[in-house]
């Protein structure tokens, strides 16, 4: 099952990675990025830097949580796949 997926951001120019799972109460708003950080085994700040540096993420945000955007869908797809693989390893231990 795919938990992380790619979607077109509200600006209709960039892509983002979201998460969904039928048994979890997780939505695409708020602090779901912290969940990504935990899947990566990093702090939230470290995960933002990691995604920026390794997946060409663009960091945006002035208040609240910073969000990661991608110009290229292929970069977002790579992150989504990577996160799904990591989550699979965690859940199947």
C-alpha cells in the first residue's frame, strides 16, 4: 500500500508529497511533515534540509510549519518512493 503520494500544490505550479492511510487519522494539513521526519529518523529541521539537498525540494513558509515544494514531479516521486520504502521497513520489523 502506498502511504506517501505526490499531488499538485494549490499554486498549480509545484508538487508536494502527502500522506494517507485508511487506518490512520492523518491528513495533508498541519504537521504531517513531522511524520516524514520521523520516518527519515531525523528532526523536522534536519529532514527539511535533507529533502532540499537530496531531492531538490524548495522550502517555503513564514509562519507555522515550513512546507516542501518541488518544481519537478519526478523529484517528488523519488521522495515519495523513498519514504514509502522506509515506512515499509519500519512497519514490517
